[in-house]
C-alpha cells in the first residue's frame, strides 16, 4: 500500500463530524448556563481511517482494563506491519447498562484515535458557552436537578473559528499577516498546529485564508 499520510490523518474535520458535550453547567441569577466542548464522532474516525489508510489497513480491538473499564487499540498497517496505539475509558465511565457500555466503547475509541492525532486539535480549543433555550436540540441538567435544553453556539464552528472573536478581545489577523505566518511554517505538521492555534483569528478572511492554507500544505508535502 501507499505510505500513510499522517498529516491528512490528523487534519481538522468538517462541522458535520463534530459533536458537543456539556463540560460544566449551573444556574446564575435565575438563568441556566452551560459550557460545552467539542469532540469527533466515532463514525468520523472510522471514515477518516478508511479514507487515509484504506478499509483493509486498519482495525480496532477492545479489551477490559484492570479497573473494569474499556481499552481500545487502533492498529494501522505500516510497511506491512501492524502498529497499534491504545487508550481507554475508566471503570467509573463504564457503568452498568447497554447505553453505558456503548458510551464507554465509544469513548475509548475516540481516545485511541487521539493517540494517532485524529481530532487531537480539538483538545486545544477552549470551551464555549451553549445557547440555552426551550427549543434546544440537546437536553441537560444541573447538579441541583434543573433541566434545560441547549444548542451549540452558532458563532463557533468545529474548527474553533468564532465571529465573536473581537467581542472577546481576540485580535483578528489580516490576510497578509496570515500568509506571512503560514509561510514561516517549514513542515506540514507545523502548519496544522498553527491553524489549530489561530483559527479564531482568521474569521475576517477565513475563505481566502483556508484557500492559501490548502495550497501551502500541498507545497510543504511536496518538498
């Protein structure tokens, strides 16, 4: 098979492949608030592995951990040999019940994917505030039992860009400055790291910046 493109394996996902979960929530001055964080779905991880490695060149395995949790190993065939990376969900997460078991298996696979760089950039994103309203698609409840509905913030995308960056004191970059900083990256991974850290700062020129990013990434991979 062709050499594995690890840069592509770790590249950012489309918004449709990203889900959100509540990290913390509470009630302040009579109003519910919730901070949420993004994560990549297992389906998206499998699609990414199929696209980059080929369906027959990766596999996953699950085992029980010593604490009763679940371990997942994602193995990729590299130069004819299987190379595996493992991570897992703790016994505290793997509680009784079908849904809980499915959740622990899913959590273990997501973490194993991160070991290969899949969705790792999401860990560098800050938590965002959810839109809490009665018509929200997602349900949640606070520690005191208050139920609420919520949606992810419309201004925050899966890649961390935010149209409200200026309102939070984040200085956006001009297209010329974006190009200058991208040109300073000497390796594909360095360019991906730069994008992960600066997505919120390119909101004003996002389309042109991403076109330049893709062209620069192709050029670096050809060196």
